[in-house]
C-alpha cells in the first residue's frame, strides 16, 4: 500500500482554509525550515554511516595484520 504524502502546496492550501492568513504563512515557513533541517540531518546521517563503514574496514585491516 502506498502512503499518500501531500505536497507543501496542498498542506498550505488546507491550512489557508482552516487558519487566518498570517498564521498560515508562518506555519508554511516553519514547515519549510523543518524540511531543510531534515535534509541536513539526513546528510549528516549518511556521512556518519560512511565514517562508520571506514572505521569497520580499518578495524578489519588491523585485525588481519595482528592475527597470526
């Protein structure tokens, strides 16, 4: 089953119908800021995963050299 994910425009349109105008703009900006934060955190997580793989590879090499 696929999950329905509304676009930012659809979310903003729903909010405009439900909330006063100034508040909608602020919420839309907050939503955008959180999406950007998520993107940065995902990039950081990817970098940490790559670093973790490098450490694991280095440990394997060290173990191979130290094992008789």
